[in-house]
């Protein structure tokens, strides 16, 4: 562009009125174009780069992992291998990963959120914690390097010579929910879970789900001590525990201590009824449940006692079948989380307008009135036939926004688990996007995924 300035200057000084106007117009266009051209940063240009991936002098394991992911997929996309260095090493330009001495941004983002931003020619990818840094890298790769991971296979990468990013990049991305799980076959793939910022119950819970039987096995205790178990129709049965029995409390605490010693990294511990309705009707349990106007009364009082023994631990229990209605008086203490199920609800319409969801919504509002710690156990498959169509994609966003509006902290989407189901890849992808951001453009995500994932595979099948 500089070569044209003498010509423009001569034209401007020629004295001709239209010459001056034309010259001024062309000059303005060129200046504007030059400014516009500078609105991006060339990370890769013609398969070359002056950038290095920069870590702190003592990076965490997750930061090293994030650097490896970024280097690997930039290389696959462009054939350019960005060096991984630390701050003390000389570099021309840098992608600063995680918390470095030069850039510390984690205090500006919550939970597992991430930040993508620029500072001059520097690119910064950071997060609240290690998981946030990894998600920042996968977000960066999706947006600017054409990478994505649709299933348990390899990350799919678009080959390209150039990667440019906005010069004024400043994006903060935070999860809509603290706990996010879509239970599909891809849950077994660590890379998939990292790429989609999903959690996995096996990684977070020391004991999960319906847990009475695991904490106090009937085979071990019922023969000698039937009084530890539920009185149903005047007879002790190993269906549930008798939560008013003091010895049951002592044994549960003892078992939890032993398990906690082995699983120190577990974030949550489930103390929840077995999957049946045979709860205890002994005089002491019944008295509590009458006072609380719900069988959940005995459960929440028991939970609060156990939680008091372990104030630094988090406990979950199930609001499901006979415990779905909250107690009248007892309120879960701060380290007790309620896992509320909506198994009885049809999926034709959004929950807000679905007639069969009226009772669930009532219970959600009631639980939200007594605790800030609510998880939802959601359902997304046909259990009698996993391959049968389950057309609920049109309801998901409204439902997830409703959860968010009621301050739900986490969602467990029970899909087909390790078994394949209809459009499992698409469903898992859309759930992951919504769990992170309830305002995700679902139609765009569905259309893009179908085109990118199913389209090429269909064409390959047609060519056989």
C-alpha cells in the first residue's frame, strides 16, 4: 500500500478539484482497509508462525495437558508445531496458558470457566482452575482452528494454511451448571469429556446414586439385625434402612469414614434410598414422617446428622418416588445436596407447559425454597428400546433455562449409558453445549452437527 502514496500525493497536488476529491476518497478507503486488516492476529500464516505456547515456570498437570492438546491439534490443522516453553525463555510472540507471572486472570472467572483474550500480540487462554484452562483450549480450537470431537474417535480437524483470531478478543465463558453430565457411551472417553467440559459421576462421587445397599448390605446385616431395616406391613424387610435406629447411623458413619480414607479426592457422597418404595413405617420413623408431612422427613433429618459429622464433605440424596416431596420443617444443611428426579414426566412439551410436569414443578419450587443445593436427575431415552426415537430436542433449551431460573446447580442427563441410542452423538453434543450455556443456539448446533458429522458418513455409505 505504501507504493501508492506518491501517486496519490501527485494527484492531490495537481490542483484539479475532482482529482483532489478522488484522491481523498481512495486515501480514506486505503487507510480504513489498513485499519481493518489489523483487526486480526495471524497465529499461523502460510503454514508458518512466530508464536510459542508459554507456561509458568511450574505449570500444573492440567496446564501441561492443555498445552499438549493445543500443540497437537494446531499441528494437525496446519502442520505447524508451536514450541511449548516457559516464561523465562525468549520468544517473539506467545500464547499464555493458565496462570503465569505475566497474566493471572483466574480471579475474574468462576467455577470451571475460562477466558480467551488478547493483549497486544499476546494471546491468553486461562481459567479458574485446571479444568477451565483445558476447556479454554478446546473452545479456542473449535472456534479458530476448525477442530471438534464428535464421538470416541479422534478429534476431527480441518486442514488449513492460516489461523487468525480477533485482535480485540475478550471472551469469558462460564458454565450454567456446576455439575454437568450427559450419560452416553462417550462418557467413557476421557478426551471426549474434557473436550465437552462434562463431568462424570465416577470421578466425582465416592458413593453414587441409590446407596443404602452399598453402605449397609442386607446380606451382611439383615440376618443378625433385621431391626436395622425397614418395617413394612408389620414385618422387617431389607428394602430400605430404618433411619431412626441409632445403630444404623453409627454404621453408616463408620462405613463412610472407611471409604473416605480410600477416596480422598471424591467431591460428593451419596446417602440415598434403594430403588424401591419399601420405606420404614416403624413407630419412630412414622412419627417423624407425620411431623414432616413426607417420608423425606426421616431421610433429611438423617442426612443432616451425617453431614454434621463431616462438615467438609458434600452429600447428595435422592428426591425420588416416596422422598420427592420436601419435608415441612427440616431443611437440608449447607453440605447436603438434593437430587430431584423427574422420571414421571412426559417429554412432548417443555416442562413449563407439560401437564404431567405440574407436580414436578411444584416440588422443584418447594425444594428451591429450602435449599440452594439442587441437582436434577433428567431422562433422555426410551428405556424399553434405546434405539426408539425420543424426540425431545425441541424442549431442551426451555427446560434447562427453567432449571437455571430455579437456581439448580447441576444436571445429570440419563441417556443410554454405555448402550447406543438414537442420534446418541448428536444428543450428547447438544446436551454438553446446553449444560455449559443454557442460551446456546440449539438449532444452529443441531444443523451444524448433522452437516459435519452425519453428512460425510452418509456420503461414504452411499459410495459403497
